[in-house]
């Protein structure tokens, strides 16, 4: 199974390149959407060429070697605010992104609209000479919806089909989790599609996590994407303490940095989370945390280090441990 990492900012590609260098014998994917910035789109299209592995200047491996084991996937951004774009323009964007796979425009939990879109997409795709593989997407609200939709896409001529709609939004939150309505559990849905249609290629949008990786491998899924990979570090920066001795930091400076890190963690645990909360009190607390981070960074800068350096190192190390056995 190929794990795909969702990315839409240049720094994400810089972090991922370093991670891919840490596991030089593995195949990985990167998934993005069609509405990214022009700067990101250019870097994605050329990746790994032209992208530095941030904070890994001495990493081994060549871009040519990496390019052979990277799969690029682009979709229409189902949660983007504005998706009113023609398929001609969308396919042009996929081509510019140098994607190997490009998904149709699907509609969240709306099987009928998604099938209508799929019919339009394959007509336009077959009239052109596009360099990517067109991926149909099946949406549904019941197991029967998904099975009928999958069969309909096969009858339209789709060779590559992905399962969408496995996520749901909790209330007004911006965070998405697996559906909890009981109708479409990943294991049951994938197993039924495998039993009914025996596909060689099956992608499942939005469901990859380290804990779910063994299940997806066992089910024979070709690929799935992972959005939360950027957040695999302790937000109170307590982990930085264990790294400090490696970098020749003066004992007094190290003691002061440790003190500030512990104070920062204590403030976070009290609920001083972000400067973007709604109350003035929360904003003031957030500004205090921001100032503390600046002070820690000013101490680290003396040694050519930063909190960002340690955060990126932590993300990469955690990912390497999680995906070592794919």
C-alpha cells in the first residue's frame, strides 16, 4: 500500500523530501488539490527536483532516485470554497501539476451528482490526450449507494476508482474525522467492494493514519491519504529538551532554554493556547506564548537552531517510525 501525504504549501514539500530521504527504499505519494498557489504548483510539478530538504543538507540520495518512487495525485478539492471550474480547466491544472492521477469533481455524500459529474469527466477526458490517469470517485450514504456507484463507474469505462465521503465534520469544527453514522465503516466497505468487483487498484480518500495502516494493507488498498502528518510533535515543545545536548549548547544557555521551554509548556497546559481565540483574555494569553517562543528562538539562534528546526526533525522521526514497515 502507498501512503499519500496531503500537501499544499512549499514547506510541506521540504519536510516530506527529508522524510522520504530517511526511508530510501520506500514508495510514497503526495496528494494536493487543483487550487493551490502558483508557487506551490510549480514546486509540486517539479518535485523532488528544485526542492531542498529543509534542515537535511547532508542527506544522502539523489533527486533522480527519489523521483522514481514518488507518486503524485491531484484532486478537485472537495472542501474548497469555490469549485465552479470546467473540466477543461481542471484537467489543465492536473497537467500543470504533473500529476500521475487526477480525480473527478465529486460531491460530498451525494452519489447522484457525483455520477453525473463522472459521466461528463470521462467524455472530456477521452476526447483529449491528457498525461494523467483519470480517477473516478464513488460517494454514498449507504453501502448499497457505494456498490451501485462503483458498478456504474466501471460501466462508464473507469479503470481507476477511489472511495470518497468517508469523512464527516463535527459540528462547526474545521476538523474532519471518520464518519460515525455506522453505514460505511472502512473495513466493511472496502471488503464488500473487493468481494464484489476484485479491483487491482483502489484508493480511499482521507482514511490513512498510522493506526489504520495495518488494516488498509490487509485489505489490499492501493493507496490512501494522510492529512494530519504535520502535527506529529508535542505542541508544548517538551521534546526539545532531549535534543539539546547534541548541539554543543553552552551549559548556562542550555539551562535557560530548558527553563523557558518548561515555562512555555506550563502555560500551554493552563489553556494559553493561541492568539486567535475569541476573547480578549485568550488573545492576551496567546500573545504571551508568542513572545515566549520568540525568546526561546533568540536563544537557539545563537547556535544556528530554532523551534522550527526541532519541530521538523520531530515530525520526520515520528513519520519514519510509523511508516518503516509499509
